């Protein structure tokens, strides 16, 4: 069929306008095949935040960006220009516009070629559904027939949605939303007049007018759309003149990729869902991702960082940063450190003391001895390797002293601590499925940042356990089935009074340099070997957890929770836009006062070895505090300065022996002076007045 014959055929349709004639053409081109509506309605999988703002999109199986879009989410100037340029009578015709066809046919008959097309938006959608752009006469009739058929199946709004979703914009961009994000870096809800005109013009010749390849051609096409919009009285000439001065971008923006670890996990977990709505806040997420990246770079090479923020009143996670830059291979950014199992260091100490408060074994002002103590073969040491004598439990937790925490855990029981964690939906991990030990007080277990956030969320709620959640349904309600760690039962992590005592201590923790304290309760922690730095805090509404370290679990010399993670924690709290709530109020049954105000059983900590009948504390056993067992002493000059031996506990006087031979010592002191004679190994023994002994083997170099 020639173009002139096509023109006469189309003219016949246009002039008669009869439904029977339409039906004949529909029947004549029934071989065009079924409309591929199901495939056309398929879009890129998108993940949105709590306010339906885009966090991340994934390409279709064909590798294209095709995002869901609704006409109400597009700038109205764009739609008005689109109708003015492409299809003035979109809402009145039935797939084919007779007036446009008459104009096109008249130009065809007069010039012998197509001067302007008569295609409607419905015809263009039909062509996109068919996947063919035939410029033959039969192809044009096919489009018309399928457009009529399409109008019978779908509403005008549904057809417009298909166009907004399928229109080509060059490369692998399909649809106005994908184009707006790629070319302007924003959603199409608010466009400038120049941007709106560009989006109207590009689908006419998407490859030749690609902004990243031929911006000049795109500019000329944009200006033609603006002129047509003026002629159609959609915009004024002055508006068009201003729009023509807008710069045409020459490169594509990257699509949003916020919360990359979490979004990938959610998409993999829910493969049949096309739109996933998360509890995250897009603005906060973006801000904290930037914070993690900046802070990790300041700390050192190969260091990563992770942050979790949750609303502990609802359990909704508002931000979850898995690393300091997803694409940073040098920091192993693809590894999600918010879900990685690591040693929590001293961040478990508040729960140990909390269980002691709950059991009535202690009060924040209870006195406890920070001295050398041995539990079988386990002899814990403080981080600074010093002993601080008698301190209150408040001071012990504020200063994160190790020995008092181990002493309290020995009384509470590691198994009970693990059991309470399990009640709160958190399973502590131990190597080779071993039983929990006293080393838990110093971080001797494995937990994730997510799980630590959940534990502290329960603490912030007065001990009331709550599960964290990532997902919302389409109405914005939390989906209980998507909780990070489902609760085993409704039992509390600890009593409200115990939780308040812990909070009252943590709120006075000293802030990092250049930060203001007292705004929220928080605890830091550093794992063995300087591998993990933690800081976790909460106020009356939010709980924030920060981790810093290397994903490969190697050491970061000098890294500390207070200096590496705490600044991130304080900065993260500052970036939470909503006004934060006050910490929980003091319960009516709380004892607020000094040690002198406490009942006798709470004045001083009792170890299991203390005499319960008399209430007296048994004298602690004698222990060699220096030099440590199996240590090497360098610089011990033979014939030079003597070596000072130190012991803790025991009943005076003490007797010191070197390789079984007594040495002279002050009977009223726990120190002795020894002058080594030769290099090599030596065995030290100390005996107290009650015959109790301790031994240490050392090497002199």
C-alpha cells in the first residue's frame, strides 16, 4: 500500500467516523497479536521510604529503567505541554483523532510525504506495546487499529499511565520518571518549564536527542515544544523566553542508591513484590551515610562504619547504614556491618548491672572493690591495667571498669544474661556452640549492630522488650512479620526500676571532646585487640547505635569507642530533625540518695564467697598483681635497679619466695623488692598469713 493510498483510506475513516468502519479496520488487522499489557505494566523494582520517597530502584530483567508513575505525580506543566504538542484532543477521541488525521492526510496528498503525524498518545502507546515502529502504510493502519482496540480495553487514565511509563528517552531510560531522575536528578513532581518541555520533546527521537550525546539537538526540540505551548496558550511568550535560557544538561545523574545493603536484602527476601515500603527516613538515611563515610576517612584506611537509628516507641528502624561507602572496595563497602557478628566490648555491662539491680543485689551507690580477682583460671583486668580500689557501681559503670562487671556477672550468671537476651529476641553467639562464660562482661560473645540496637531499645523502654521492624504496608502500618528478630514472648528484658537505674547512670557518661553531654544516655565499648569500637545511646524516643572497625576483623591500633564511635553517635543524634523526648521519669520505688541512705544489704557488694550468715565479707585471697604470670620482663638490669613485686588481697604479713627461696620484705606492705641475679626464668610465690598462696612464672631478659 502506497502512502497516497493510505491517505485516501485514512481520509475515508476520518470522514465517515462510523463505528462500523472502525470495526472493519480492527478486524482487518487482528493479526497484530494480543496487547502485551502485563509485560508493559511490569516496572523496575523500587524501594521507597516511609513517605514513599525513592530509596533505590533496580533495572528490569531487560536492563532498562522503567519506574512506576502516576499522572498525579507529574508536574502539571509537563502534562499540559504534552497534550498541546502530541494530542490536543486526547480525552475526546477514541484512539484516532479525526481532525489530526485530516490535517496529516491533507499535507500528505499535497506534498506526497508526511509533513506532520496524526498519531495520538494512544497510537504511540499501541506502538510501544507492539514493540514495532513501522513507517509503512500498513504499519500506520496497524497502529490505528490497535489504538482503537486499546481504548476499548483501558480508560484514558490507564493509557496515559502506560505512556508515562513506556515512552523512550534514550539508552535504557523508559518513562518520564526514569528520565527526570537520570537527566535532572529529581522526581518529575516539580519541573521547570524548560525541563518539562525537554521531557515532551525527547520521545520523538530519543537517541538523536539524548542529552548526554546531543544536547544541542535536544535544545532545539525543546524550544519547538515551548513555541507550540505558547501557541496553544498553555504558557506565555515571556515564560517560554525564560525557559529557553535554561541550560541543557549534558550528562546523566546516577539513580538513587540509599541503604544499598538493606534494600538488596529486602528485594531478595520478597522477590514477588514490585514496590517495597520501608520504615526508613530518606533524608536521615542520606545524612547518616554521608556521616559514616566522612568519619571513616578521618579514622584511617580500610576502616568502615555502620549506624542504626530506631524509634524505640514503635520499633521502626529510621536509618540503617551498613558501611562507609557501598562502592568503596578499599573499605570493603559491600559488606553490611550493621548485620555482621562482632564482639560488643563493654556495651553489655549495662545489662549485667541491670539484672543485679532487678534481683536486689545492688544499687547504683553500692560499693564494690575493683581489685585483682581470679575466677578459676580467669583473671580479668581493667582496660588501663590499674586497680581503682573501692568504688560505687555507678562509678564502675561510668568508667567501664572490667573487674567489677565480671564480679557482678559471676553472681548474676552468664546463662541468665543470655536467657534475658533471648527473651528480647536476640541470640548471643559463642564459638563452637560453647556455653556462655564470664568473658561476656568484656564482650566475649558475638552480636550484630542491629541486635545491640534492639537490646538498647528495650532498655530505653524501661526494660519492655520490643522487636525492630523494617517494613510498612501500603497504609503505613508496620508489618509484624518483617521484624528483624521476632520476640519469643512478652517477657521483659528487666524491671522498669532496674532499667531506670541503668539509664540514670548512663545519662551522666562523659561526652567525647567538643560535645555536650546529658542529652541522652549512652555507653561505649571497645573489643579485644582494638577490633571494634561501639557507641550506643537513647533518649525518650530514639535509640542510635554506631560501630567503627575493619570488616576483615583486623586490629585498628588505638581505636576506642569513646574517640571513634561516640562522635558519630553524638553527630547522628544532632541530625535527627524531630525534637527528641526526655528520658523516662524516676519510678516511685526508686531509692535516690547516697550510699549512707541505702539499706544495709545494699551498702556493699557481696561475692558468692562472702559469709551470708554473719554478713561479713571474707578476706579476698592473695594474688600476685605484678609481674603478671607468663610475662617477660625486659630492662631488668642485673645488678641494677631492683624489681618491685606487688600483691593484692590476703592477710598480712606476706612471705615472698623466688624459686622456693624466701626474700626479705616489709611485713606490713603488699610490695616487695627483689634484685634479680641472672637472666632467665624465675618462679614467684607469695604466701599470706593464713597460708593461702599464689604463683607466677616470669622470664627476665
